[in-house]
C-alpha cells in the first residue's frame, strides 16, 4: 500500500500543477545545449514549461561555462568588422530564435498568453530612453519572432521607453522591479501604450507583456538591515519586531504588489482595452532562488502562487520544486499578515523606497558588469 502512495506522489509533478492555480512556469535560463539535446522540448512536454527568460549574466555563464558556442565563435572570428557586441548578438539571437520556435506551439495554444522568450537590451542603456527604444526596435526586428519579449529595465528612463514600444506593437518584459510604486508606474505605462496603439488602429490583442518583480534580493537587503539593528537594539519589543521580518518582507511585498495588479486591471480604462482583446500585463516573479540557506529552497515559488502570474525559475529551484514543491493558492492567503509585516518595516524606520531604489541601481550595475564580462569572453575568443 505504501509503495502505491509513493508511486502516486511521484507521478504528480508539482510544476504541472501550477496552471491549476492560474500560474505559468517559465525558466530563468538559456544555453545552447537545451535545444541541441532535446532538453527544452522535454521541459515543455513533461514539466509544463510555458516560457523562458534570459539576461546578460545568464548568457555570460552559458558562453564562458560551456563549449556550446565554440564552433560559431570560431566561424565569426574570420569575419571582419564585427565587434564583440555584434558577435554576442549573433550567438544570443540564434538561441532566442530557436527557443521561440520550440515554444511556438505554447504561444499558439495559449492564444498569445505564454510561449515567450525574453532578450534584454544592452544594460549600458538603462539610463537612456531613446537609445533603449532604438535598440529594442532593432532587436525585435532582427529576432523576427512574434513570441519574443524585449527586456527593458524599470528605471525612470526605461518606463517611458516601454510605453513607446508597447504603442508600436512590441512585446516587452519590464525587468528589475522592486518597488510597489514603480510597479504601478509600469502598469500605467502599459495601459497608456495600449491606448496609443488602439488609437492608431493597432491590434491590442497581439501584445504580450510582463512586469518582472524581483523577490529574493528584498529579503537579502531587509534581513541585513534588521541584523544590523538587532546588534544595537536594547529594547526587547523592538528586537522581537526585527526578528519577525526575517524571510518575510519579500513575499509580503509581492502580495501587496499583486493586490495593486488586481485593482489596476479591473478599472474602467482597462475594461475598455479588454473589450478590444487586450491581455493584462502579468506580474512575473523573478529572482526566486533562495539566497539564505536557512530558508526553504522553494520558498519564493510556494508563497507566490496565484491567478494570472508567472514565476521564472532558475534551474536548481525548478528541480527542487519538481521534487518537493507543494502548490497552493498562496498569493491571496494571509494578506493581513503581509500588511502587518510591511507596517512593521515602516514602524522600525526602514525605508522601502531607499531599499528598492538601491536594489534597482545595484541591479543595473550588476547587469552592466555581467555584460562587460560577457563581451570580454566573446572578445577573447576571437583574439586567440
């Protein structure tokens, strides 16, 4: 009898259960051998994978950490007039196109809701609206796949670029979001962009977009602040309050953001666009691997499951959730507790604005550093 229960448990894949709660699972990873080995096809068929995201750090690890790209890099070495960035784009665009082609059936069967793969504009342009728009247009045209999203950072300069691109009918994944207020600005830009597209006679039903809201880095930052305050606090009540924040703020921040999503996409402006076939810009949970080893390795998947959301999961967390994840409709659970957590943050004098502004700046810098490393790897490959 016990072995029968075990077999039943093994036969149930928690990843494939997520759509029952309205959540799509995407993979935060890309590498050439995913396509050549048939692994991506298997992930789609057996794990219910619905999309993929990439970023400069992922491409840097893929190109530097494997021989998958050696042949193409060697063939590119003979071509003159191509700098490292142009060579990198040739590699990246080939991967993005192949991933998009494998995900095309998902895109079609989901009526353009899923089946996307994301490619990021140069992180060097994060503070330049016009250049971001121009590079995004160029990448969109070069990739030439409907089921691609161009990633644009949710900086003060990136958000107007996103609105412009949406108005032109380009799918965008707005990345590096940490703040609820900034998220609201992104959602407003999406609605405004769609309204502009509709006013020009464009088909709003063809647009797909996600708002990539980062999770684990919030806990890493708040935990460090709380730890530092605990060292100097002499007040027992304050100490208990500080301890109550550990591992709780990222999820609480996410839950409150989702409540904003529900409110924004049920208003009259949105209803007018929905009547024309527009789809909501879903919140996508990003940075969902657990950084603190004392927390559950599936914490940021299990606690953020809800309707019309996406979780883009890195490989190790993806495997862990397949192995022992326990799905439930967690995103709308215990909202009072989430609200209390965020109130405690404010009462303790911790500024979420300062934390999230710094995380955005750090994110831009880290992606730029990864991009610099990536270009160095490509450059070195044709200087040998």
